C-alpha cells in the first residue's frame, strides 16, 4: 500500500519517510481511521527508528559543513503520481514571477477588451 512517504518516479518506487502505521490500510486517512488500528509496540519501534535517523542526520557531513551545502533549496513535486519534477528555488521564483506577470497581463487585457466592447463570443 502506498503511504504519504512513498515517491513514485516513473516505474520505480522509492520509499520515503513514512511513519504511519495501521492495520487494514484501507481505512488510512478516512473517517474510519482510529488509534485502535495501530498495532501494539508500534510507538516503541517508530521511536527507535526515529532516534537512529536523528542520530545519523545529526552526525552527517551536511550539518558539520553547512556552508558547503548552502547553495540553495530544491523544489520537488509529482504530477498525478506519474512522474517527479525537481527544480531549484531560483527557477521556482522565476516561474512564479512569470506566472503572476502573465496573469496580470491577461486580466488587464481582458478588462480592456470588455470595456472597448470588442468582445467576441
């Protein structure tokens, strides 16, 4: 079953950080989702895994040499679960500014067209 932490890239499935535990996965994120569905011992197991993850991240090269890895952020998102798109924060800013400018231009042009009475239906 796919959970929030799984990423589907093409035909490959990459596991993400998924800490949702439930028996009968069909109730996951529905109105029937309940604490009763969490198996006993799950919280301890999850805590052990998170502690190991945090210890590893805290001792990683990225944190000890943060200036080396301060180049910027990356934006990730998937399109309908079919493929993953990734681009830099700078590219995201450029795309957002272009989208806003195009929207303002389109609204302004439509308003001028409506005011002039040259509306074609």
